[in-house]
C-alpha cells in the first residue's frame, strides 16, 4: 500500500491512527511519506482538502475504522460538495468479521456513499495497487471529488506480490475534456450577437487549474465577470472586468449584472441556490451558456441555451483560438460606474473593530501569493465580501457544505502543500471552538499558519437570521463561557494578541505578518454587525 | 409520464445499492426495477421505470451516467421497444370457481403451473398492461399471493443500448 502511494507521488498524509489501521502505520514509519498527526479525524479530511486545493493533486487522509471513519464523513461531504480531490483510506475490521457488528465496525463505504465520488471495500490484497491507482485517477480527473478506500485489517496484513499497474482503464469512466466543436461555434455566434454578455465563474476554474487561461479568456473576449463564492480569486478582485461576487451574500452590482445580462456564461459553476437567488428571473431573458465538466450540472438548476461539456481550460482555449474580439465599452462602463458608486462601509466603529475594514486591510497587507482560508459564519461573508486578492493569491472556503471549523485544518493542509506561501485562517469564535484542537497539529509539525478569530460572543450568522426572520428572538446563539482564544493559543505555545480598535487592529496585522511561526490574533467585533 | 430507462452496469458488489441510493437521494420515483446478467458475465442490465416529467428523466439519465460503475444509460421511447413482465399469481379456488379461473387463464394465454385442492398458480408473461389486466380479472376471486418482476425492455430491430 505504501509503495503504491509513493508511486502515486504522495508525499504527505494527514491522519489519526487506530487498531484497524495499525498495519499501515507500522509500514509508514519506514516510508519517505510525511505523516501529519491531526487531533480529530474530521480535520484530517479538511487538511487533505486544503492540501489538494493548493497542490493541485489529491490530498490523502488516513483514519481507523468505526468512529475514526464516521468522524471523517463531514470532511468527505465538504470535499464532495466543493469538488475537491481527496483519497481517504480507512481501516476496517477483519474481513471475516464484516457484518457482525464487532468492535469499531462501521459500514463506512455505505455511509459515505452519498458523499464520495467512488468507494472501495478491499477484499483481496492483490487488488490494492490497482485500486489505489484507480482511486487517485478518479479523485483527480473529470469533476474531482473524494474517493474512499476501506481496507480490512487482515487485508493490510497479508503479503502479496507487488504489481503496480501502468495505466488505468475503467470502462464506465471517461470524462469529456474537449468541448464539442459545433457548440463552440454556437457560443461564438451567440457572443457576437450579444449586447450585455457576462461571465459567472465558479470553483471549477481552480479544479481545471485554469486561472491563467481564464484571465486571457476574459480579456480576449472583453466580457465582464462575476464570481460565485467558490470562484473568488479566479481573477484579481481589482481587475477592471471583475464586478464582484453574486448570490444571497454577494454584491448588488454583481447580482444586478446577472439579471441584466442577455448572455450569461457559467464556467465551472453549478448555480447553487445561494449563488442565484431567483433562477426564474434569470432564465426568462438570458441565454445561458454553461461550460462544465459534469454534464449532470448543466440544466440542473437553470435552463441552458448552449451546453458545453468538458474541461474549462480546454474549452476556453478552443474559444480563444477563434480570436473573438468584442467591441463594446458601454456595458462594461455601465457596470464599472455602478461598481464604483457602491458605498463600502469601512468606517471605524464605536464598539470593536469594523470586521469588513479589517479583512480588507489584512488582505492588502499580505504578500500577493497569500492563501486565505475563511471559516463559516459571518466571518466567511466578511471575508468573501472584502478580501482583496491579487494575482497568485487564493481564497479557500467551504462553499457547498458551509462546514464550521474548516479553516484552521484546511489552512494547515494548504501550508504543507505550499510551504513558502503566507497562509492565514480567519474564523469566528464559534467556528474556532470547533477546530481549536488543531493548534496542537500546527505546533507539533511546525506548520506556520496565522489565525484570526473574530470574537463577538455570538453565533453571529444565526443571530442575524433570528434578527431578520424570527423577530430577533435570539435563541441559543449566545456563546458566553467561551475561552479567550489568545489564552488558548498560549496554552498551546502559540503567541497572540487581542485587538479592539481600528488602531490596535493595524498594529495587530503588522505583528501577525511579522511573527515567525503560528500566531493568533483575536479581533473584537460588535455582536450587532451585519454580514453584508 | 412513465419513462423506461435501460442501464448497463459493471457486475460488481454494491452497484445496485449505489443506484437505488441515488434514486432515493434525488427523490426520483421508481415504479419498477429489474436486474439481470447479460451475455457478458461482467455486465448486468438494469431496467428502470420511473414516473416523472422530461426534466426528471434527463436528471435520472445524467446522474446515472455519472456513476462510475455505469457503462451506458438510455431512455427508451415507448414506440421503439418491446416490454415484458413476468407474474406468478396464486388464487384461492373451490370446485365452483375453478372452471371460471381456468377459462380466464386460457383466454389470456397464461399457464397454470401448480394446482392443489384449494389453489391454482398462474404464470403469465406479457406486456405490463396485460399483466395488470390479468390481475384485475383475478381480483374478483381471492388472490392469496402474487409475485411480479419489474418490466424489462429491448429495442426492436437492429438498435441496441
């Protein structure tokens, strides 16, 4: 197994050992693969996800059977929703005892079925090399996603002659890469007739490793861009063609642009309920051109005028080859004027720090190639709405699942994948408490992740829902009793500071950036701040 | 509207649970599902009858195609296929009713495959609507038990999935 992983180019594993995975760990100690011990299996999955998103190859996590495997489920579901390639290996009880409800037995391939692209329950040790090869292929190609390999402990222990396959051949799995030539021509014709074309970009751009091609694409076509939450950072946020994030928590400029567009390109975006509020409003007038590697996404949530199935990078290349040039400045000017007219509330606060201004200042102060991991809650929306991303920077968050406690582990994985890049995890005081045990992982393995915790003593996003939709009946959103994050950090041997004013915040940002090794900055924020 | 969807899948453990799980998760309504081997021992053929509009049929087809163990999916139009179902029906009989039931069986071209002092077992394979008709006719008597396979279907002529 280890040799198969090494042949697949695995250099890091995020994991947590246990009885049924002990044989693998026994051999792992002789391997060049670096094992990073997390403090909870869920975070092994998130770290593998963060690793995958930055390295561009599947992240690997290893857990034991039963609770180890079920703890991983949330991370698998998170990766599945956001199309992140992960290969997860779980130990399983002795294959002869399967189905007898023995100690730490859980039907994990069954439980993970809705959240995995594919899964294997290995019964024959001779099949392991082929299965591992296939798992990496399935996870990384087509629409990426998590693949689970469940290996009974006796299968791990049995010796078998090692024969690693050269290639993968799966009859029922041949993702389309190139776009259909006829459809590409239709796209060009439609674009030529369009007055108000718009591109909505999603996380698929990163899956296709197509950021550079995308920039070339939008500049060649001269078409303005909006992005989904997962698409943030596909173009630098200051790019003249970029009009902001769409959706429930997006910018009104971007949402208005969608409803005024006559042709809408969707590229690697699945048009989720949070991204397009009123699909009916869009489809009546707008011709949708949907470019996606997953044919099942096309037409699922919006009626599509031209479907183009394939790899976004390949298809954009095919379109660019025709050298379409679109002369129009009116539409772009119109959107730009509206974008510039928008008031951003970066004013200082009487109580606490303005979180939007903080995010903006923080991202401006970071090196261009920074990796910014946003957790879930109001902090995610403050981050998404105000982060400034320059070329080479990345914004990582959980879009589909909205999994609290994602950021620190994902940032750890991302940092491991790109050691030189400045990596920051931004959480709230709620999500921090779902992941603060991972501070130990950072310390133990010397992973230099900076952490920001927005402290308002509330589960702010739920509080906001209660304020807006339940007559401000605040129920179970007060998290009084929470520890001081800086004291927690210090208990783990991580330095940190708390800031409560704009002035202190600027100083705090400077300290955070200058500090060698992990650092935690707690930012006091009023509990009545709104997300948008 | 009913759609007949033929699916060729790898004959592997867990395939059926992946497919039935998909239908449950996505809220697709299955009227019937029939699975059996094909001439290739590695491939099974599943015939699924789903009830829904064209959007749903398209989603079913696309989501099935996404499954790695699925080799081919085809939504078969009613006019291009021959459909069959098999039913076994056990009816309670007494001397006075036996003649009537045997008559029904003869007229419908069924076979009587088991007989006892108090029962008759009727075997019938035909188009699903004919099977419905037989069951309707027999429902006048007491049906003790019945088993019915799902619909299977093949395209007429040279076409194949």
